[in-house]
């Protein structure tokens, strides 16, 4: 997915465009993690954010890492191939923001 394709999608109101992140398959030291033990949380990176409404402003920003619900969101096709890794969700559907210390 290219930046050009991402720029073609402009979320409206409180909508958020999110790309799902793939689970970590190897530790920092190179140990492979079996599929059954891989992280089950659904994380994503915010690609684009809508402006919000008159009474509710959007608190997320581009680049935030968020925890997504297991189900929900609308898959968005960015480019030629069909891909379920890019979703359009309402901000209220996002479960949490991951903060790095």
C-alpha cells in the first residue's frame, strides 16, 4: 500500500482509517514464536483521521498504535488487491491507544 493510495481515502466525521499490524513472529533475540502463542490482541496503526463533528473532536492522530475490536470496521481496498488489513472504524469502536514509555 502506497502513501498515494492512503491519501485518496479521507475519513469523514469521527471515522479512523487503520492498518492492522501483523503479530510478532520472532523475539528480539531471534527465537521463533509458535502461532498458538503469538499475541492475540489486534493492534493497528492509524493512517488517517476524520475531523470529528461540531460537538465531538477526534482525539486520535496519525501514527497512533491502537487496540482494535476482534470484529467490526469496514474493510477498505487500497490498490488492486483485496486486503482485510485496512479498516475504516468509528473512533468510539477503538478499544485503547498503546502508549510507549
